């Protein structure tokens, strides 16, 4: 027999020793039931865009695939684990003391209380409950030990699994119809395209090359493929298969190191058709492009964007003009002396082209230099006889015009008028960027009055004006040919009526453009056509104005059509019998 002391120790060991419990825990709430045959919901052939195009390889590859949807049953998954527990000492001690007190009160007279039978029954029930609670609320020891033994539990739902695999039947001659759309309009189509080995290749750069200058940043094209009575739609960003380039549209454009007009930031000159990779088009009036290994800027008004693939574009074409100092163009050298020095002669260059509000006109400053060069070399004027006046909003130029030294009838006045003009609502010529009231005409009331005040015996006015349309008028392109000529004639008459011994030559009529003598694949003369052939006529010793006008009429319009495919008709008014060298 076990002694009383040993029995007491055994009881304490049983009460206070840790216990081990085995239980099942859910480790996955959704597991596909391997014994359940899935329900096939969808099983069909589809077209999938397998390979997206890139600018380097602008081919979209579409494959014939099988698409299926299957429904699987889901079950819980449980795993068996073992957890050890240890008594909570304070709770165990308290529970045993409560149980002992309840038992003594109910079954002995040790405690000085008087209990009826019902109370004794309740205390006898409470005693074992209080003794068991500490063993139910034992403390876990470390983490549970998972045995690796698993089993599937109750169903919890269903899962639909979609899958796309290469079509199994690729030997049949499948045919599909294809449409390419841009902004809702069909831009290309292919009927009966054969799916060779279940594949269709579309060279998007080749199919969209006619729209290369219509695309804009962010544009997309849609591809519709019709197969087995179904249509498959795909949206492809243009930027995924084409890259933006900038194409020069003017005969000559200056590349600059910064986006502003300055003589100090000009890097080089490039010709029409030069193409550059576009870096950024968000700089107001400028494109930021790549030229060689540098980032340069060119004006938006002289170029346009074009989207091309790298594969088709190749290396960008750049037609770069070499720097040519003044004196190396044919009309800038070998200038004949056409008359002796006359102290009564005067020369004037009057322009609003450099006011800061005008778009820069290429080579206009060189045109002025050429005119002044002939004044000094061919007509023997000295610097005191020559004035250059920039017209601006300050009106200081008006005072300078009034301060020009007067002359007499023995002298000639040679004027080169250039800049931007427009046709006003009353069909008269207005000077842009000037404060001109409706009742005032800068040309008639200020310039012609200043010319009359100088008092020369003969006046030769050469007007190279660029007619610009303004939102409030937009008259230049609305005028017919006869009406535009009438505008110039009325303007010229305002001077000729005051000074009959005058002749006025306009470089073009309203609605036309004064063009440069430069174009793709030809020599760049670095002058406007009007100015170049005026100098050439003098270089050929044409003295009478009728001969000069005839030479310019025969060449200016022809050269403009040849280089730029647009007409430029000079307009001459006044006394054509005058000798440009004077009386």
C-alpha cells in the first residue's frame, strides 16, 4: 500500500503537473476538392494579343487561344496538432480553496453556519465546479506542435478558374477579318487574313504611316478582329509602336541652345525636311529635340510633329547649312558702282520686325545688310546719309523719322520697308505691333508724311511686308486677287499723289508670303527671294525701273513656286520710267 504521505504527494503531482491535448486546426479555408469533377462553364476559341508592338519592332502578334472557365468545389483543410498546458498557480490555488470551503460547509460542522438541505446540495455542486475551473483555464506552453496529419472538412463553396492555352486545332485554314480604327474611323483593313499556325502579325507602323503627322500624344488605335462570328477588340497606344519626331517645314530654321530669341544662343541652321527626335513639346512656342548628343530647341511655328517607328525612320535626317559670312553669296560681292556720290541722296531702312512682338523672320537682318551694302557701294552713299529705324510701340521712331535731314529735288530717297502688316477692316494696310487708331494709318499718315517732308526729287520704296492675319480682322486670306492688288494700289497712290516721281515695289500681295531663297536640296542664298533678285538686277546694271521690275516679275514668282510650291507676285506702282540712279 502507498503511505498517506506518498498519496498526498502523488495527488499534488497530478494536480499541478502540465497536461497535453490533441486537437484539429483549420489551416486553409478554401481547398479545391480533388475528388470533385469540375463543371465546365465556358470553352471557346479567342484571339489574344500575345506580343505588344514597340517602336523598335512595331509588329503586334495575335494568337488563337482556347479559353475555358471551370467550377471547382472548395473544402476546409484541417491539420492535427499537439498543445501542452500548465496550471495557472493563482487560479488553481484559489479554485481548490473555494472547492474545499464549499465541501466543508456542506458536509461538516466545522464552519459556524446553519444550512438547509437545498443549500448543502448547491454547495456540493459548486465544490467540484470550482475545483475543475483551474484545469480548464490552464496556460498553453510554447507553440502547438503540428503533426502533419491533415484531413478535408466540410464544403465552403465553389471557385471558378479561368485558363487560356494555345489552341489545339492549328492545322485548319482559319481566316479572320481585321479593321484598324483611329478616332472611330477605319484607317486600314484586311479581309480573309489566314491564321498561319494560329497567328496573325500586324505591322502597325506600316498600316498607319499615312497618319504619321495626324497623331498626337496620348492617341490610341483600335484593332477589331472578326473570327467565328465574334469580334475581338484591342486598344493599342500609338506611343507603344511609334516615337515622336519633329519635321522642319520652313526652308531655314535656327537651332538654339535655349528657348528664347537671341543672337547668342544660335547653334546652327537646318533646312526643310530635317527630322529630330522629340524630347518635350510642353515649352510654350518651342520643341525640345535631340541633335547629335545634345538637347536643342526649335520654334513650333517652323515645324510639325510626326510619329514614326524607329525601325522605319532610321537615323534622323538633318540638312545642316554651313555658316556663310556676309560677302560670300553671289549678290553680296562684285557690286558695280552705278552712280557718283550725291550729297543730296538719302537711304532709309524702316522695320517693325525686331520689336520683340514679331516672330523672327529668318535672314531679314541680312536682307537689310544687303540693301545698305548696295547703298554704300553701288550708290556711293556715306553713313551720314543712311538711317536705320526700328519701329516699336514707344513711338520714339516717329521722332527719329522727323529728324532725318531733309534734301532737295536733286537727291533720291531709297527706302526698304520690312516687317509685319495686316489688312484692316476698311481694306487698308495696318502695321502690326503698333498703337494704331481706326482713324490713323501709320503708313499713309506717318511714314508717307515723313517721306514727303524729306523732300527728295525721286522716291524708290521697296516694301517687303509679311501680311499676318489677326483674329479681329482675318482679312488677308478673304480678299480676292483683284481686291488684294487694289489695297496695295490705294496705299501706293497715297504717296504717288503727293510725289509723282515715285515708284513702289511690294514683295507680294496680301494672302501670299514673302519666301526665302532656300529649299530642300538647293543652295541656301540666305536672303528673301524679293531682296535677292532686286540685288541681282542692280548687279546686272539694270538702271531703269521698268527693267528692274521686269527682272523681278520674271524670277520672284517662278523661284517661289519652284522652291516652295506657292506663288509670290510682286506688285509695282508709280513711274516705271525712272532711273534708279537718279536724274
